[in-house]
């Protein structure tokens, strides 16, 4: 049958518009609001389920907690808020205290369980009126009758190849994007100002969805990154075991393969000695992002859910993109001038202090000791960029010792918010 010119053009345009990256149908995930139902709405933090992707040919549902200033009783219906999607890490679940924290910050927040389970209902502290953190106890969770895949190594790595529906990374990213579409549909949510942040495996998933879902205005992966098939990550042995399927896993599910698509402003948060997401892989992940990006590396930052959502810089960065908050300082690339290391730092706030951090140790990065040297902060400077004045500070410090193999400079502003330069490697 011969098609008319109009029909042929329409089919071509439809095909051209369809966006499929890896196993994800992005058009469907971004345009369709998943079916949902409320489970409980009688407390500050509400609970719900929404439709997930098919798992081994069967429909699934995803459990989530939701809170906003309205559910907390701190705002009237009809008020709108920016939204945030919260992604737990390995061994975690939807955390009621996490969505409560963001609701107190003035956001509509949703946190889903990515292992096909339901955590217990929140229990509130009588003094603070906030949920207690008892959901961290995995023994208290129940498996959903139609939950998706668990989040063990078998589901994260070994399932690659054949049926995509048993791959945890596929479900995790899709469930987050579905939660995002659902969140944006709520009448109290400002759909054009939403963000995503996740911890550990949730940081890994944040890297994926920030590269797939351009509706977000900000993304903050904590610990998580790509290039897990390289370096010293504790995930590498599981990837090595895939043998001739390694390339397939890396292509489909390693964030290093997707981050070159990321144009969502992104703040990478990690520690110097993280054993799960090592600095080498972290910088490779940062470097392949073509869009706006910043970094916060903390010496000996602890790894975990509460330590992962504690840094105030996460909220400040998201505030700056979603509600007109003051931006974090933006340090440039450090340079060596004679006996000094220097960095020009763009800032709209005052700078309280700066430091050079370095290690001369060798061996496993997670075991290396770090040292810090105070830096001096120069007077305010102004340079013209694209016809506009840019305010900043010149940070100066003695250059790293000759035996230093890894170093960076941190800048702390008057809010005690800390950001860092890119990590520099001597070898």
C-alpha cells in the first residue's frame, strides 16, 4: 500500500520524535503519569503505591512515601512547592524521615522503595514530631505481592542479557522517572522546578536518571558514580564475573556510558576514602558530563544514608536551581604558579575559609591518609565574562608537596557551605 505524502511525513516525524535510550522508552516514561493509589493519608507522611514496569511478564507496583508542607500542616491547600525525588541506596528503602526533612525545607518530596518491598509505617518522635529512623531495619519490611526485582548483585549484574525486565538497573531508573512523572502531576507541585538526589546505589541511579530525564532542574548524586568496571570499586569483581557480557552491562547500565548525555545541573558529593565509589572513577564520571557541574569532596566522609543526606550543600544547590536561592561558590581549575597553588572562585556569598587537601600515600585509595593546609582568601575581584561582571575571590596556598599524588582545594562560604575543585592526580 502506497502512503500519502502527509501520512509518510507524519510517520517519519513520529519515528524521529521517539526517544529510546538503552532499554528505556523515555517518551512514555516522561509523558505518562503512572496509575497510583493512596495507602495511608492520616499522618504527616503519606504512603502510596504506583505502577512500575513489568517484571518477568507481570505487572508491578512500587511503594513510596510522600510529604509536603501541606501534609505537615504548615501550608494551605492551593500553595505550590518545588519537588524532589529521593533515591535510597543498597540495603535501604523509602525513608519517611527523609521525605519529612525535605517537606520541612519547603519541598514536595517522594521517596520510593526500589526492591519491591514496603517499609513499616512511620513512628513519630513525641518531642520533635518527626518520623524516627526505624525503617532502616530491613527485618521490618514486607515484600509486595507484585513487587519488582530485589536489589541484590544477581539482579544488578548477573541478569544482564536476554529479558530486560529482570534487570534491577532498568527497573530502578524507570521507577524513579515514573515517580517523577507522578510527583509533577500533583496540584501542589511546581512541575517545572523539580530535582533528584540519591545515596550510594541511589547516587548511581541519580546519575542514570539525570542523564535520561531532562525535566529535572538539578541532580545530586551522593557517593554514586560510573566507571564501576574500572579501578578499585567493590562493585568491580561482580562486573568482572560477567565475562563476555561486561561490555553489555557497561553500555546499558554503567553511568559512565550515559553521563555524556547529562545536561541537568549536577552536584557530585563524595568522600576521599569511599570504598564503593572511588575517586578515580568519580572524576572520570564528572569529566564526561558536558553540562553544568560542581563537586563537593569531603575528607573521610562517612558512607551511609543519614551521612549521605546530611550535607547542607545538597539543599542549597537544589534551592539555587528550584527556588531562586543563592548559588554555591564555583571554584575554577587550580593552577600552580611558582611555589603556590591558586584558584579563582566565583561566588555570590562571602568566603569564610579555604584549604588544600592532599595525600602522598599509595595503595588502596580507601586506606590513604589525607592532610590539609589552610589557604588564604584574597580580596573580592571582578572580571567581565560575556559582557557581565563576575564576582569572585582568589584562593592562594602553598603548592602541594612534591610527593603528593592526589589533591584538591576546598572553599567554604559564609553559610559554612563547602565545595571543592576538581580532584588533581599526579599519577
